[in-house]
C-alpha cells in the first residue's frame, strides 16, 4: 500500500464458453431423398440417366436436402448402326372445303419424325395429299326462318304488321326448289308508350255504332264516338265519325290485285328462284271478307347449264435448301390448289408436298459432347427457417462424327437456402441515388461515359440483396473527328489464264485505292479470288478430264490477321490462304477468296504525343449487399486518353470483393479495438 506503484490491468476478464449445442425447442427431422430409380436406356449422348425425388421434407430445425436429383454415367449405346428416316402415318382426311361437297377439295398430310443416320434409308414420297370431294345426294332449296314481325304501323290502336324470310341455300344437283310465301302481313293493335298517360297519346275512336233505322229518305246512319282525345302532341283523330248509306247495302269484301308475272330468274345458269307479287286494292269494309296474307310467292326456275371447270394446281416450287449444312439431310418442295373445281368439274387428286434425300456441302466435322452451363438457381422454397433450391443443366452439343461421348455428371442439383431463423424481421438492401455521368472518354468519333451508385442499406440475414447494377456505361460524342470518306476498292482484274488444260483454276485480283476516313465505310472483303476452269462451274467435263476417282480441291486454313500496315493515316490487316491440292477428274473445284483485308489505324498522323488513360486511387469499400455476399468499391478516371493513347476500360473502374460479414452458424462476443486513453483522473499525484 505504501509502495509508489500504481494499479494497472483489467479488473474484469471475459473469455469464450465452450460450445455444446444450439438452443432449440423442436426435434430435428432431416430431409431425405427417395431411393435412386433404375438406370434408363442409354442415349446417343453416351450416357444413362437415373433420378430421385425428395421423399420427406425437413422441419424447421432439420437438415435440408443437399445433393443431385438426377445423375448420369457412361453407357455403351449403339448409335453407329444405320437408322432409316421415319415418317408419321397419314392424318385423317380433312372436311371438304365446300360444305355442299359439290366442288371442293379435301386434304391429308404427314411429317418426318426423324431423319436418317449413319447411311440409313432417307424418307421418300409425298408429305401432303389431296383429292376432290365426291358428289352427294341432291340438295333441296331451304328457306331461312321467318324474321320477327315488324312494329305495328299504329303507335296506339289498330294497324298492320308484316314479316319476311329469305332463301338460305339454293337447290343443288336436281334438288327440290323453294315454293311458298316470302312475306306475310296481319292486323295489329298498337299498345306502346304513346297509349300511356304522360307520353304522346293518339286520338282513339270507338267502333261504329249500330245502324239507325231507315228514314223517310231511305238513308240510315251510324256514328263513332271519340273514346280518347289526343294529348301531348299525339296524333289527332282522322277520318269520318258519321257515315250514312242507303238502306240495304251489302258489306264490302277485300279486293286484291292480280298476281304480277313471274320475275326473272335470280341465276343466269343452273337452278335458281323467281318470284311474283300482288297488292291490296280495297280493304274489307262493313264486315266484308278480310284480305288473304299471301303477298309474295316464289318458285324454282331452271336456266341453261352452268359452265364447268376442273381444279387447277400450281407448279412445284424449287427444292428447299438441304436441312443440314453437312452430312445427309432432306429437301422439300410443294405446290398448292390455285382454283377449286366448279359443280360437275373434276377435283385434283395428287400430292401437294414431296421430300427427297440430300447431302450437305461438306462432311460433318468431328464434334465432341459438350455440357451446357448450369442454369440459375431457382428461388428458395422458404424465406427463412431453411428451404431448398435447385438448378439444372443439359447437353449443349451431342457427339457427332465419332466425337467423344459425354462425361458422366449430375444434371440436377439441390442445395439448402435461407437457413436463418424466422424469429426476427427481415431487411432488404437499398441502393443510394446514381452519381453524375463521368466526362466522355472522347470528344468525337464516339466515346463512353459511366456512373455509379452505392448501397446505403445492406440486407439482413433473411433480407433480399439490393437488386440491380452498381455501374452503368453509356455512349457519347458520336460526331466524326474528321471529314468522312468511304473506302474505295479498284475493279476486279480480268480472270487470268487457266492453270491447267484439265481441272485447273484461274485467278483475279483488286487493290485498295484509298482508305476510308471519319465515319465512312471501312475497307473489307476479298482481294484475291479463284475459280475453277476446264471445266468451268456448271459445264460438263470433257472425256479428257475423266480417268480416275474424283479428287476435291483442298485449301489451307486462313493465316492470322497481319499487323496493321501503318500506325496512322489508314492501313490494312491482311490474311491469306493457299491451294494445297488442285481438283482432278471432276472433283470439287476451288472457290472463294485467297486474300482478305480489313481496315485499321484510320486516325490522322502527326500531332502531340499520345496520352494514356489514368485512374484515380480506389475509394473505400461500400456496404455488403448481404451477409456472406459481396461488396464493391470504385475509382474515377483522372485523365482520359488523347492523341491515340491507351483507351480506358469502363470495367476497370469497379472492383468486387468478398464481404467480411458472416451470417448463420455460431456467433460469439467480440471486443472492438482499444480506444485512446482518457484524460487522467487527477491533475497531479
């Protein structure tokens, strides 16, 4: 106590406890897979496949399933034996294109299921067939249904109404023609809104009263009373209200005109219809006989026989290109019905589509089996408490022409996801606002600009990361830096002399006269061309050219593009190839270019020294998008390139790194770094 030494050191010491097991209030039930299925039959990929499914799903504290759902292994498959082309069976005949089946066509078709393989038999024959429809029984003329009765001619009181019908289909092939009325009329009584109080009300007269007795002048009279006066602009009463007649006059019957003559036939040939009509001249009075309803009649008529023609079919189209660019394939051609037959004409019977075997322009190169990339993982089945997701992949290229078969590999994978507890709320990540667009990398001829943004709120264990990109690139300053001028190439020279009297070749050339500038067209294309001669393409070889098995032309591969011929002012890259073996005895000729160019170094010569792109130092790392996720940092462009200096790479302005945060698993207390010493508690002593 009396010592001059001061107290120093920690007064509380804290250490980690030994980890035993997590706290949980449920009995874990793990996810389990079903047994693997039997291996399926091998395919030409050289693989057999088997699969399994999730048999029991885990509970909230159980272990999720991890592992493949579909697996493969190497199998021996007979894919080298010949396989013939196979077609489907003919489809059923279609319905006739003419409902009356008098002058239509019906069709059927089939298609190719798979083409031939390994010198198998090709598909031969038609793909589409047609035939004329057969004549059927006579078809009678058919009336349409009666239309609805028209509105009564009187809005209130007695009037007339009518209805009509049409001929729906004319008679065919000697069928019975139409006979009957096409228009009818009858009396009606208007009871519409005009008869109701408040609307327009027509005047309504009562029936005629009883005739009076004959007076001394041998006249008798009868009256009509006004039962309802017109109101609200309704129709006033019209006509006589008192009528007199000599005593003993008889009732007046309806009188109709005579029927008109039958009108012209409505068809210029074949079977049609004609009509006649009449009209009412005097309506019935004094209780006389009412008018008959028939006002229009129709009957069949026969004209001279209609001209007939047979169905017409187009010419065959050209054969299509071969279905494969290499190896055996199929070609198709087709034709179609231009005009269907008339009634009594002959329908077309024959094929409308054909197929024939063909062979690509070259033999198919060797192709090894190639697996495609894995697809993206599917969304997690649960947002928390443990879920599952899966991904798939397929064979991108099948083995061909003796290529290696597929290596055994998984086709479907499954893994656990969102294993964090559901006992707390989730927080999604958020982006901050976009920054300003950077200065354009070029003042003309097109440059690039970019902008960035940072995460201002990172996602929690169960939250979704901020969606979208942290870096965007745009294009700017499209205008040309110099006057635009197209590349100019000289005309082709005349073809040179043939290299041989049998199965030779001849050449021609052209040169670049002036290179393009600014945004003008670039120089590109062939500078040297070669063509077969003795015989020329399409000519029949002479007997002198024959005498052995055909030998095809063989050309070398293209050389690599040469360095640009100049460093500025417009130059060219060149590549060439040469003829390794000339054709003989009718073999495939040498065709195509022997030299090709493309333009380069279009920028102007002279001027100041080039200045390369220069980047700033990296900024601090941004927030993590999610625990166990990624974080990013950016840097700016301090100096843009000029005078032909090294261009800036927009991707070099952003860097991605692993997030140091951990999520899930065991978490222990961690001390921060010691802070600075506080002020002394006393000024002295």
